[in-house]
C-alpha cells in the first residue's frame, strides 16, 4: 500500500501551501483505518521538529490522505490538522522556503519539500541560523526515517516516480540557504 498525505496550510491567512509526504507499507491487505493515526503522527513529527523555526503566520488546517492504486491516487480521508509556526513575528517573503532534498537509489529521483513561513529571526543574510538548521535537520531525519505503525507494520518514506515506481529514501540534506519555488497560480501553493 502506498499512501500520501497532503498537508494544507496558509501563509498570513492569504496564500495556500501544500506539502505531500509519501510512504509505502509492503504488508499486503492492511486496514487503512488502523494505520491512519500512525501516518498522521509521522507527519506531525516532521512538523513538530521544524515549527520552532517557522513564523506563527503559517498555519496548517487539514491533512488529506490518498492511496496509489493502478496508476492514480484515490482519496482515503481528510481530517483537521492544526500545527502552526512557533515563532511570534515576521516571516520571510512568501516564496522563500527551507528546502529538504531526500535521496533515493534512482537516478535523479528525489523527494523535495519546500517549507514556507520561515521566521525572519530564523535567518541571517538569506541563510538559516545555526539553531534553525538544527530544527530543520531533525525534521529531515523524521521525514526520511521508516516508521512503525501501532497496528504493527513498517512504513518506508519515499517518492513515487513519474513511471509509477515507488522509491524509498536512503538519505537527504537540508539547504542552509533559503530556496524559492515559484507559484504556478496566484494565491495557490509555493
């Protein structure tokens, strides 16, 4: 079973953000209802690690779960999800983000995550401060590390390639210099 979680959030109550996290469970015939809480806890662990570097002007509001079945994604559930940045104060510009790059064994198959809403106090001269870099490294480790569900199954984080093959993460890095991701439609995503 391959599942992705789409975390939906907002910057300054105006710009929508999205981040997708994918993982595969190789056990056959599992019951998603028994796995959902553990999958949500995995994603929350990633965010809890990075929230001390994010401005309180970023706030998540839901998490949507989808399963990959025969070449397409089908909805499993959508639930309220409310982590928010832990730093009171200004944030960097909307398009500025912290970049995680997770590596797989495939050539040019990477998992990239752009975390927007980085607090101004977490940066200096366009780079992350040492403290913010520690928070981000901890979040990256949570992102790429396999996790065990309370239902007794291992989940391997990774990414689905364009050809429909799931690639497990084998390592990763955090960019210490802020990155940008252009918005494709005004008001949606970064």
